[in-house]
């Protein structure tokens, strides 16, 4: 799992019509991710619970 957050790259883009980031600009970025499949599954389970709770709260709010 690799995620490059917009905030991490903010101010690094270059280009005249469309912002671009070169390989040289990002090659030293540290990208942290869970190394074990077990840890990845735990994170996904937590995110699923949060998504379910968010949907529940949204349905209460819209009632």
C-alpha cells in the first residue's frame, strides 16, 4: 500500500499548464506502510468499522 498525500507534495509541483512532479523530486519521499498482511487487515477492519459508523450517523442526521 503506497499513498502519496497531496499535502506531502504541496509546493513541489512544476509545470506551466498542469502541475507535474518529477521522479527526482519524489525519490527521497518516505512512504510508510504496514509491512505485514496481518497489520494491513487490522487497519482495513478498523476502517470498515469507521465507514459503517459514518453511514449510521449520516442516516441519523438526515432523518
